[in-house]
C-alpha cells in the first residue's frame, strides 16, 4: 500500500530543506517588460484527434498567440494506471506547439484525479458536512487534507517535473486548477484540525477554551480529542471555533500548493510556478502559498447577472470586476497574470448571453491596464462533449472558424505588438497620478468575523469596502489592496474599512504611520474585537481611542425601510446598516452628524491631525456610497491631493509610459487628453466597450 508514513515524513523534510535553500527569483526575471504583455490560449490535446493538433497550433500562431497551456485535467492520460506514466502524447503536442513558436504552460492535473484512484482509494474523496461523499465524474472531489491523496499527487507531479523541468519550451507551471478552500468532513480532516489546534495553542486545552470562550453555553473541552469539526448548518455554532476552522481549511489548500511548488522547483530550470485562483477574496488562501513565484486569477465577466451599467450592462460586465482583481493580486508579489479570461459566451451562468461587440477586447485591455504580464484564455477550441459544451472558444465547433471573441483577441494581440514600439519602463507614470496612490488594508478574517454576526441583515462587508474602492477609481487613483505584512509608509493614504479584528501591535503601527506623515482612514466596526473574535474587557471600541481620541458612546442599527440621515457640509445622506455615535476629542473636527433619532446632532465622522499626519474616523455606513465619495473628496482636498471625477464605468490607469482609459458605461465618454500626450489607439471620444491608449 502507498500509505507509507515514512515517505510522507521524508518528502516533507526534503521540501522544507529545499524551501530554505532555493534562492527566490524576482518576477522581473520571468518576463521581459519590453514585451508589455504576452497572450495565450488553453489547449487540450487529449480532447482532439492528433491529426488536428498541427493545424490548430498553426492557426493559433497565425492569430498571434505566444503561448499555450497543457495537461490541466489530464491525469488519466498521464498516469492511465497506478505507477504507469505516459508522456509520449504530451511530448508530441509540445513539439508541434514549439514548431509554431508557442511556449507551453504545464499543469499538474490535481483537480481531476483518474477513476482508478477514486475507486481504489475512496477515502480520498471529500465528505460534505451532511455526509454526502463526492464522486468521480466532476472535478475537485479529492481532499487536500488526505495524506494518501497528497502522496499519490506528489508521485505523479515529481515524474512530470523530472520529465519537463529542464525543457526550455516550458515557460512555467500552473498548479491544480482554481484551487479553493475545501470544507472536508472526513475523519482525517478532523484529526488534522485537532493537530492544527494543538500546535496553535501549544497543546494547552485551557488556552483554547479561553480563546473560544467555551465557558459560554457549557462548551468547555477537557481534551483536544473531544473537538470535532464545526457544523455550519447548526445555528449559533461557536463562531470562535469557526474562525479557527476557516484558518485551518485555508492552510490545507496553501500547504498542498506549496508542496507541489517546491517539488517542481527541485527540477525546474528557469520555469516559474503559479496557480490560478478564482478571486473569492474572503476564502483566505490567496497569497498564502509563499513558494509560488507570483499569483494568477481567473475572470469571467458576462454570465447573466446584470452587474453592468444600463440596460445592456449584462453584456459588458461590472466595471470594477477586473480592476479589483488587478489591484488585489498585483501587490502580493509585484506581478500577476490572468490564466483564464472569457472569450465569449459561457455555459454555466444563470443566463449566458453574447458579450457586447468589443467587450472581450475591453476586458483584455482592463487586465493589461492593471500591470499584468500575461493573459490567457479558456479556451482555444469549443468543446464538443462534456460539461462545458456551450462554452465559446477562440474557434468554434468546427475547429477552424474564428469566433467574434477570437477576432477580438487577435485585434488585441496586434495592438500590443504595435505598442511595443512605444515601450517605456513600467513605472513611467505621471506625478499627479502617483500622488493619489492609496492602499486599502484587507484581511479576509474581518469578513469571516463580521458575516457571522452581521447585526443587521442589510450589512454587506464587501459592499462597504466597495464604496471606498469605487470612489478611489473615480479619482483616477492607483489602488493596492494590501495585507498587514506590507509597509504602509509607501502610501500617502491608507484606508482600513470595517477592520474588526485587531490588536495593540496593529494599532501601534497605525499610530506610527500617522505620526510619520501618513493619512489613515478607519471606518465603522474597526478594532472592536481581538484576533480570536472576542470583545476586550474594556469600553466598547476603546482599542483605537488613543489613536482617534474618540470614545464610542453607542452604535445603532436601523430598519432598511426607515433609514436615518446624516449631514456633511449641508448635504444629507441616508444610512441604516451601522452608525456609531462618537464622543470626539477637543482637538477633533466633526465632519458629519446625525440629523434624526434621539441622538440628533451627535458626531458620526471625525478628523484630527496627529504628528505629521491625519486620522479620519468614519463611524457610519451609507446606503449608496454617495456619502463615502463626498467624504473622500473632502479629505483629499484637505490633504492637497489632486483627484479626477470620472463617472462610474470609466477607469484610468497608467503603465509603460501609456495611459489606458476604459469605458464600461452605457454612453460614450469624452476624455480630455493631458497636454502633450499622443493618441496611440482609439480616440478621446470613447464608445461603450471602447478603449483609448495614449502616450505621455
């Protein structure tokens, strides 16, 4: 049997040693900035008769694609039976791709274990909370927590890495596919959770009881072996336990990816390693696999939900959907790629419409605008069978007819090749643009904590964050979503929205940032709990009192059908989700007050100077974001930071000495070109789904 624990122990030790001895390469070593960006397409040789492969690669090359992507779901073809490997077909596909100047991204196939594995070792299958065991016939049905599944995966991956790690035709590796955080209820997962807790609490059950507040409702544990996986379906389950469980679940995904990465790096020569995440920012695993060279994401824009602007907005998509992903992924390691970008209709949405003509090209330019090094599309050929039959490709079901989205990819590629003649270093950006640089401090654990105890059914943590983010994009501001590990001093302004879980160390860092000249914005629900999700034995919200000099009198929550109002500079705004009544310091400026309820006239927002910087505390969440926009306008004017006033749907970014203006709106937008600039693509009258590129 393969359950040899010695194998696991030796492999883990080897990977840790390798991690400590491998010199990390910086992203600039992987990509040539003069290329601006590269464009690729997924291809599945195993789906097509091999007599068609050369025709397909030739056409892919003629359309301008520079790389392709193999073996993502091909474990059954790579290892048709346990211990027997077949790479001959993949060798042939790589040779043909190289004939047409197509580099290859290799994948590890762990999202789709072969049927022999699922049948021989059914214990590797994920078990849902209700007892349902996932089965073969889909994907992501194997548990990342299963030591047996990991051993089988690592054996296959090592064979693959030995075979292709020194192949110059392979530029990089994608691990798994859209790896998510799993909630597996198998016994092995439960035992792993207990071990996670033993390590976290130093094998001291009293420390765990204190952290989880188990004195409440007679939940006290006397031994770690008494702890089971929390049942999300059970109302009022201990939310401190769920907080730790979500940390554990995210760590399993991160560890599985890390070990894959380090195993490949034993053999890989000048090949990068990444994975492609769905941008579910609150899952907690994105950026947590530290061995990866950089991060990638998947983005689909049109799938039936009308998140766009106007009657046909569902054909263009949410104007911030790609921008937010860019601004979230780029700061993690300084570069990013997009591994899957929709080429046309998809098959899995509630409604699957045709994108508006020009929308696919718009999305490509949106990815580029944020600073990506490559964009890849899923997929080159529309599948003839399987779950995704109606999913468009670059070519249609006959394998040769280029789809509308395929033509838009080809247009984008030709435009990029033309722009390479106008290359400037990536950080060539205007001074006023750089002056607006703003960070949003983000920790997924705040969302975990708040969403378990929303206190108001209309509260939405990400909608709260978006009110600030949307405003910043209308300012034409470069935005980074950053973690606490990043240096805040690189940003003139830092916003920490609804940052509920905090400690004295973080508050001290905030205070030092402000005193040294930074401008910090904190919003309601910030620093109310410690890292375990407990309320401190102190006046409510007092952890940040030394910083804001506010005292929190109380907070209120209103019915959505009967909202309250606040006033700032004579203008009124509606609110209902959360409102804190503040008692400010004598030296604070009160910027906003409540206009009704029994606390009419009481402060909701304060601003004060501290050292060389400023601290703004926003104790209220508005209904539609208009208040947050006006508030930030007031703040940036106070700080003498120049801002733009772009309408929602229009965004501006700079890179490589070029400005990129994107129009997701439902009407044309006229952009006033900066003095001395030159139009390279488009014109200053930008239609819906249009793009303007200009040089500085």
